[in-house]
C-alpha cells in the first residue's frame, strides 16, 4: 500500500523539512517488509483567493483531485479524534490488510479544510487540542507514520 502526504503549502529548506525527510526515509526503509511503499509528499499550492471560504474551496478541489482512486483518507483537523500511536498504526495496518491501494494523510491550508474534503475523509485526526504550525504538524505526522512502521514490525523504537 502506498502512503501519501497531501499538504497545502510548501516547506522551506530548514529543520522541519529535514525532519520530515528523515522520518519518511526511515518509514520507507522499514515499510518495505510491511507492504508499505511510497511515503511521498505532494505539496499543493496555497490559494490566492481573497475570501477564506473561497481559498478553502479552491484548495479543497486541488486536494480531492490529488487523492488516488480507492485511497483511504485521514485529514488532520483540530476537531478530529486524538489517537494513540498504537491506534494510528492499527488503522494503517488495517487499511493495508484490507487491500487499500493508498493511504492519504491530508494537511489543509491556513483556513482549514473545505467541507467536501472533510466529507471525503475516513478519519478526522487531531494531534491534541492545541493549535500547531503546519510545519510542525507535518513533522509530527511523518514521525507518527514512521512510528507506525516500527509498531507494525515489532521494533523497539516505540516505548510507552
């Protein structure tokens, strides 16, 4: 199963970009034996529309167009569910075991996700009640994906 991060906006060179690359490279290496591949990031352009609702709709159209057919979709959303690392990895493993071709994790733009994107999601996922910058959310997501590969493989990286 292919793992894909769809993100509105681009990470500039720096610590966050380096951390995302490091975690996704680690996930790639460990994911092969688990039937997981890709670990690709698609960066979508931020909308230049004047109104926030118009920006969300425009970005939402780009997000929906980038989701592969038959993919499972998890959207990062502050109103979503908080999952333990074990539950996060169990969902990834279940999607893989269920024959899903791709698992997409979506980080929307600064104005949030369009209702159509939220409706397409199989899971709305929150990393707690606090608000984090998009750059850090991307790092945390990449780390959780890597952690999932270690949990699924029984590697000791994950400790309580």
